[in-house]
């Protein structure tokens, strides 16, 4: 089964190709096409970092109510931060915020 690729998501498909998932890559390419770009970015970043929270956020069901202009602006800023690499891993955030040793959960 071939996946039709949206040219606007080429960077996301390149991310899939960098993941060590072997035969799962075709399924991930299909998911990238099915998801909104921000969800696909969260999913791929979560897979790269082993961050279950990002993966859950990417795949979570939609809320019933519409987003406010402030929320939409915040999502746009978050997308830009991810694209620009202004992110930290879950482990880095825990160390920074909680002073935990590396690898402690």
C-alpha cells in the first residue's frame, strides 16, 4: 500500500526515515499524512525522545469546545518552537525543574 505524500509534510517524512523503526516506517508515514502537522511533530518528537507524554498528546482525542484565539496563538508559537529546536526532553525538564538525577523517574 503506497502512501500519498503531502509535499508540505516532507520534513516530517524525513523525520520518520531517521527513526530506527524498520518495517513500521510505512505505518508511521501513513500516520504523518493522517495527522495535523502539529500532532505529527509531537508524535515524532515523542518517539525520538522516548517521551510517552508527547506521544499521548499527539494521539489524544479532540476537545469538544473550540479553541480560543489565545490558545490558537499558543499552539502556533509551540509549533514554531519545535521547528526552531527550542525544546527540551522530558528528562531535561525534570532535571531542571525537580533537580532529579538523570534516568530517575
